[in-house]
């Protein structure tokens, strides 16, 4: 029998039971997306000399830094439990 899963407001619903998605999983996915965008812009600057991409990469690196600090904070909270 196939498990049916639904994602609703950060919660997984499996066979009528609600399971909270760990916040760090969503955060890691967001960090991965941001990292891919950063790499795309950084490579465009380095390889093609695209100045606008360099600006986007620098801004992305600052946003990425904030998300990584948030991940570190959540990770430490979970290891202390």
C-alpha cells in the first residue's frame, strides 16, 4: 500500500497523522537554493566579467551568511536537547 503524504503549512500528514517537518530540513533546502543562485552569479562574474552578477553574488553571500548562522543556532539547540 502506498503512503499518502501531504504538506500543509510545514506539517506532513501521513495516513491522517500529523508529523511536523523539522525546521532545519526546510532551512537546508533554502540554503541549498541560495547557494546554487550564488554560484551561478559568481561564475557569471568570474567567467564573463558580468558586473551585475557580481553585485547579485555579493548580496547573495550576505543573505547566505544570515541563513547559515540561523542553521547553526537551530542545530546547536537540537544537540543540547
